[in-house]
C-alpha cells in the first residue's frame, strides 16, 4: 500500500557547514517542553477525536526475543481492529486502524500475510537495536525485508559517529541504507538517549535527513531513556529547518516511553504547534508503541459509556 502522497525525501549533498551551524538552547527547550502538559487540556468529544487520531498514527509494535507467529498474528488483528467495534461505531469511525505494524525481519512474512495490504508492515533492520553488526549484513537485512514485503524500514544509526563527531561517516552510512530500502520508506532511529546532548540530537537529525531519511525516530525502545518532550521539540525543529532548506517534509516518530493517552495528546499538541496540521497524519507522524493503544481504548470506552474498565480488558495481542 502507499505510505504517502508526498514526494520522497531525496536528500541533500553532505554539507559540514550545516552541521556546524546547529545551535540548541537547552534550558529554553526544557522550559518549553515542561510548560506544554499544563497548557493543553481536551475534554469529551474533542479528546475522543484526538485519541482516535493518535490510534491512526501508532506503529503497533512487538520486538521481543520470544515473538512467535501466533503473537504477531494476534497483534496484526489488533492493528486492523484496534478498538471494540461498538466503541468505534459510537464515535463514528468504524474503519479505524493503526498506522502500521512493526516487527523484526524474521516476522515480516507473517505480518504481511496477516494485514493483507490494509496497513503498512515496518521491519526493524540493520542490527537492531545496537546497530553494530557488519555493515554489509545490515544492508543485506534491509534488502531482504523489502523483498519479503516490508514497505517501511526502521534502521538504527551508528551512535559512535555522533559521539565522535564523524558526521560524514554517519551521512555515508545512512545514504547507503536509504539506497538499500529502494521503494520502502526509511525511518532513521537516532537512539537519542545515548547521544548525550540536545545539540547532538539536532546534528544527527540534520545529517540523517540530508542523507535521505523519510522519518527520524527517537529510540529503539531498548535504551534507558527513550522519547522525551525536549528531544521531540529539538527533532521537530530540525524537521522544520530541513524543510526550509530542501522543500521536503520529513516525518517524526517518538518511540518508547509514550504509554498513556494523555501523553499522546501532549505530543500531538507539540507537533501541531511546531510543524502544523499537515504532520497530523500517518504519513508524517507515528508513535512507536504497544501499551499506548490499550490506554487509549480504555479512555474511549469511558467517553462512550461513562465508565472505566479494567486495563486487562484491553489486551494488545
């Protein structure tokens, strides 16, 4: 299926001057991020509408060592029917699905068969989560995932290139991964919790976008610190800067750490303020999450019935 109606990010030639020009006011970014939850409150129908929009932008994910075909099939069924049918009928969205399903390479054929083309299948590749396997094997893994039906590839960057300031190497590796993706859209995972500073996050964002990334993504979900609002603000502003430079719109994906419905609304409010309404669609924004869906479904049930149900009644696969 088509991921987007927008033109792909063709990238730009590597320009070290762009990297050196990066400036981030960390205290101001932290203050801005801290102010957001207190300033944004949605109720009743407005809240339900934003939560439904959040569902449509979830990459429903299972990345566990004990994944089985049965688990992946159950998760795919949940992605295609993310909320109880009676609740979806009540809010007027009977055909709502998640944005995509995200699995390890090994489970791509199972997921492709299960979703039947209704939503994209994303594969995590390139030696996820550390990204330290031999580079030729990382490229081969991308190519095999695409050949088996993945239409989105979540790659992981080599963090050492950021930490040592080897921006040309980061650009070259990312550009080769983008080429290996072929028609599949590429999301570059920065592992922001391991990059040290917001300035490094901004620089890595700019370099991976110049190398052709269609999305930039915070985390693998395996780091000690995953998505945060200051990091998201920084990456969104990098996206805005890159669009002004290149004319290309690049997507954003916070992953790990967004598990509550109220947090999802806060991220969407930040997205709307920083990048505008066009990013409030699945082709330019995704949540990397699994437990988030269960909490949103619980909130929607309360909206429709006036009662909260136990969280175990909203299992995710």
